[in-house]
C-alpha cells in the first residue's frame, strides 16, 4: 500500500517537470489515486485510493454553463487580436500570434488541472497558401464566379499570362487528355473523377501557363477547391461555374478561338505548427474514447464559431471531467491546420502505430457548435459505409436530442472535418455540427427557428466570426451533449462494437467517394 503510494508520488513528480506545472500547487493534487495503467476490473483493489467519484453523464452535463462558454469566447477573441500587427485584423490562422496564443492558452488551462491529464504536443510541418490577388479574363469577359484554388502557385513571375483557351479532353485525369496546343496556353478542364491537384499538375507538365477547372454541373455555384499537396508541376489554377464556362466551350467547339489573361499573386510556404493532446491519467489506456476540435481559424477572421466553439467546448468538458474518475481513458485533441486541409488530424492519425491506432475505440468530431442560424446536425455515419461503431455513436446523439425534445437533421459524412483521417484509418467516428455556409430550409426554420434562405453561419470563414457570432443556447446544448458523449463512453464501452476488421476495405471505398478534404473540394 505505502509502496504503491511512493511509486504514485514519484510518477506524479516526474509528471510535474514534464508538464512544467506551477510549483506552488499542493503536492497531493498530483498524487494519482489510481495508477495510470490500472484498468476498471481492478478498481475494487484500489478502492481506498479513489478520491474522485466515477463520472456519470447527468453530473458532468450539469457543470456546463453558457456563462463559462461565453467567457472562453471572449478570451479567444482577445487572443485573436494578437495577430492584428501582422494581419490588420484578428485571426487565429496557423503561424499567427493569434494561433500561437490559442495553443498557449489551451496548454496553460490544461496544465492547471493537476494530475488529471497527461499532456503532449505534437509538432508537424504544414503548408500554408496565401492568395494576395487573382484575376481571370476570358475573351472580353471577367467571369463572376472565378475563384483561386487554395494552395495554388502564382502565375510566372507573379505577372499576368496570356494565351488561348484550350479544351482538355474527358476529365483531364490522364496525360493523353492534354493536346499539344496546351503548351504556352491556358488549359480548360472539366471537374470530376480525379483531384484538382492532379489536373493542375498534368496541365503544368503539358506546358500550360495556367489552368481553369469548370464545374461539371451546369449551375452558378462558385467552385471552392484546393490543390491538396503542393507539387512543382502545379500551375496557377482557377475554379469556374458550369454556367459561366458553357458559352466559351461552345465557341471553342464550333472552331472559334477564345483567348484569356490569367493573373495570380500567391505563395505557398511551409511552417511548423502543433497539435495538443490531453489524455486522462485514469481509465483503461487500452480503450480510449477520443474527441477533437481544431485550434486554428482561417486567415480572414478570428474563428470564434469555427472552431473556437468546439475547442472551448472541449476545454470546458476536460476541465470538469478532471474532477471525476473514468473507467476508460479519454483523449482530447486540439488539432491544428484543419483549415489548410485537415493537416493536424491527418498527421496525428498517420503517426499512430497499428497498436496505438487499435486503442482508439472511437473518434468524435466537434467543429462549429454554435452557429447563429443553427440546425442541430448529426453526421450521417453508418456501419455499412464506415467502421463499425459509427452508427452506434450516431444513435447516441439521436437519443439525446430526442430525450430533450429537440429536433435534429442528418448531414453528409463527406470529409469536411477532422473525422476524415480517423475513418480512413479504420477508426469509428462521427460528430455533431450546427452548419456552415449551407442555406437553412423552410422545414428547418420550423424545426430550429432562425431564418430560412440564409446561411447557418452568415459569418462563416469571415472577419465577423467574432464573439457575437455564436448562439449561446445552441452552444450550451451541444456542449452538454459533448459532455454526455464523453461521460457515457468514459463510464462504459459495454455493448459498443469492438474495432472492425473490415474497416480498411470500407476506408478505401469511403476515400474514393468523398469530395471534400476539409472545407474545400478536392475533386
Ligand atoms: C444516411 O445514410 C444512409 C446510408 O447511406 C442513407 O440511406 C440515408 O438516406 C442517409 N440519410 C440522410 C438523411 O441523408
Ligand atoms: C420540431 O420541429 C417541429 C416541426 O417539424 C416543430 O413543430 C417543433 O416545434 C420543433 N421542436 C422544437 C423543440 O423546436
Ligand atoms: Zn471548422
């Protein structure tokens, strides 16, 4: 008994220096009442040591208040202002003072929770794109829907380039689709089948000076794509709506020449950024419940709803969970570089050994918890198309909303947030959200209030995503649901499916179907 206590104390002390905790904290706060590797089955033996009550959902939920969340949002906004010197406005984009401050804040808050968590930082290289200016003129028209793809390179010498518009055959996924006239000219490529990055690289290899990818659907939608992983073969690449592309295609197909001027001032750089992970020191470390939110924002604004809300929900839940014992380990992750294309979560999952991967029983994604014109959205994950357990998680959310008399909708599980890497690596997952740039329907107005015909978050990826851009009621309700999800699985995974042996096959089929990788389309 005493021998154990000594061991526990020395363990705790080594934890103190590793975490650089303030020395003035009383020592007993660091003494784990249970050794980190002890499992739920031997809790009887340890009973005299257990000082904390076992977590239960109702109790954990009661700790969540909108006042605390509101205070967190204010803290985060102040931190975002640290970027003003460099960006002229508040932002928490990776590499900025606002993001470094966010990481420091999360780390500092967690460090104050005594021995409840083992904290770790995971640094990784991230590519960052910045488009300073872009212009596309086709014939004598300036298209309304021309967009610069994320991570696009500049045009040569950051100067305008001029050439004929050359139609690429099929979907432009094969080098043979690029006629020799592409050399020195501008490639016009249909969306579909392969990634935008692949098309741009093939255009570059064929000698194009710029590329335009037009939508494969005849509509007026802007095409917000990303090049994905940068390649030296990439050329400056634009997106264009199907409707705006159609008249030019018709002209060229009838034998007329159409010329264009493309200009892109952009750069792609590599920086280092950091994921933060906090794992409970208690609970069975072979069976971990994992949840994540992203710590970064887009460069355009402070990202208080996206994803300050999810990040702060996790911090609140972690803070209160620290008062309780758990049977299964809980691992919180604040991943970075989500807005650049899920970089942090991809890096995290891909760096897990198969053994470490198998310890994660499920991953829950919490991105945008308090959209001002919210809907309660649940990712429509299924056991048929996703690793087994994803459907059980979806059921947990459904039951909770139903129990509280709240409406919900199911939304596509299509790769738009950090769950993507987990699903691709065989880990069951899901999550909830409250809506980004989608438009609320009439039915949803009846279900959730708010305004039909408007975006769920009218400040999505903009400067106005500030402290006034969160619906506190929705945020509080969803944070209680997060607490419920954590407490339920931390308490027991009985009946939750074991890890799925067929998951890799499903991950492949999932991977070939999703069109998004983060907020931007990849194909
Ligand atoms: C959810 O996914 C299942 C399986 O793919 C599909 O049949 C169902 O229509 C989806 N539900 C919604 C509301 O999208
Ligand atoms: C749920 O949606 C229905 C309409 O489909 C509406 O009548 C009801 O008031 C909504 N419930 C809540 C709690 O908003
Ligand atoms: Zn987000």
